């Protein structure tokens, strides 16, 4: 069977893949609460089974889920699909998360319908990352229809809770040995391989004071006012942090073309009424750290800064909660799985891939930490608007990516 015949079949089955993606978009796996994981697994399980895959539902234990400090509903059901083509063959795992972020902005189309318009399919999760699931199924259908013999054993993991982190489904799967061999993660943009992602920590700070009527201000301690010296010290730390750069290349910005850390005070709340001196002020900081930074050092320098601010504030107490959401990831372009994926793109499109890092975080850092080489490339493009209104992907990119998967698995020289 020739590769050209396989590629023709990819094109013939493309409409079926689009229908699958429409169905996936219609299943509202928005997290929080993430209460439809059983429904999407119920849909995907027979899709893999009819292609000859053995499937298993794996539910994250409740004690693990309790680590995640957001309101969740329903069991955290993950799907593992496995097909062995030879006991002597290495494994490749295709990873996708099944959860999506909420819809907040106004869309030009219904966000959970999977609307096709001018060669693109629109819907929440189209790019991040249900489109990749449909693309993998398209490639696997062609392989099954033509009875091709991949050079690898295949493992597919469809996972929960990536969008909220802390302990998403793939953490449990990798801890339990369900992730096998090298991993291809279908995040982000087609023809760009991600070689770096940021670690993510959220610092929640509560400044305590004492309330009173405004006219009796001398009896009170204003928590909002006494938050100011804390913020001043943290903004000094921000200046220091933002000067750091990774070796990993990133998108060109006014700050350079290297991946950089982030330090952003994104939420603040204090007071209940204009004539009551506030007894409490809370704020949160989103800290993204580059692979060259150590997690414990990131936490330590933050806590030291808060301690220094404590001496300048009259607050009764300053409480800090540390939420470790994601591990950082740094991947060499020379890793075999990265080179193979890049070669597949070149073979199909004639184009060289780009290699970039980003301050976005993913659950792949933990997977790599557990000993798996990871290649990250999604089915989106620069118009996909991940997490935003009118999220979409180009259907032609699904076709290209499916061909690349078929080539990598079945025709590429080992």
C-alpha cells in the first residue's frame, strides 16, 4: 500500500473527522466544574474500539482530586486506548485533554455547536484541543482501513482537568504507568513545535486588619492601606523577575525573542462599604517561571519579599497560600520524537517547523519529569484564538496533521 493512497484516504475521510469534532464540541466539558467527562469518554470509547484499540476508563481517586481548589462536579474519568502491533516495537502515546475553558465573551456563532464557515470549524475547544482528538482518529481510521502496520505500538490518553492544573488526569495516568514511550501532545499551533512551557504558581495573599466606622479610624487598622507596602515590595520583585530570560526561543515581543517569566497581580479585593474601614484585603499573583528557574527558589523569594514587606506594614497578619499549578518544560529539538515530528511536517507540507517556547503552562512538564520525551504541536493556527471568542481551526490543517501522523507511524524510516 503506497503512502499516496493513504493520503488520498485521509482526504476522503476528512468530513467524518469534522463530524466527530462537531460532536466533541457539543459535549460541554467546561471546567470548572468539568461534569461531563463521563459523557465524552462514552462517546470516544467506541470510536477507538472500532479501530481495534483496547480501552480502559481510569478515574482519578477522590483524594487526589481534592488537591484542586476549584468547585468541581462529577468523576474525573480519563480514557486510555491501546493497540499493540508488535512486542518488539516502541510505544508512542498521543495525548489530548478533554476539558475546555468557560465561554465569557460574545461569539459570532454558538460556541458549542461546531459551526463550519469558510473552511474553518468554530467552537470552544476546536483548537484547544478537541480538534487534535478528531485528527488522531482520522489518521487511525486510515491506518485501520488500509491495514497498515505502524512501526510503533500506539497509546492514546484522553485526559481531564488540564485547564486547571494542580493534579490533572494525566498526572494520575503517568503515576500509574498508563503513559508509554514518547508523547505527542496536540496543543497549540500546527508547524510550530513547542520546546518550552512555563511552570505556574499562584500566590494568594490575605492582609488582615481591624474594621471600624471611618470616623473612628484611630481604632482600626486599614487592611487595604496596609496592603500598599506589600504590593510595593512585590512590584520591586517583579522588576527583578522580568529581567530574566530563558535559553528557549519565544515569540518576538517588545521584551525580546526569548521565553521569559511572568509576574502579574491579576486580582485584588478589599472592603465591603465606603464608610467601613476594611479588615481584610486579598490579592492574587500569577507567577510563570521559566525552565531555568527552580520551583522552590521561586517560592522562597516570594515569601522572603512578603516577609520584608511585613516590616513596613501595620497589618495584624499577612497570610500567603501557595498553589503549585504546573511544572515547567524544556525540550531539546534534537530529541528523536521532536525530530521525527518535524520531519513528518516537512515531508507533508514541504515546510520547516519553527521551535518556540511560551509562557503558557501545560501538564506536560510533569510527564517529562517522569521520564517521557515530549513533542508538542497542535492543529491550530494564528487565527485560532485559543481560550477566546470564536475559537477555530482550519480544517485543512487537520488533514495535513493526519497525513503527518500516518507518515510518522507507518512510512517514516526508523
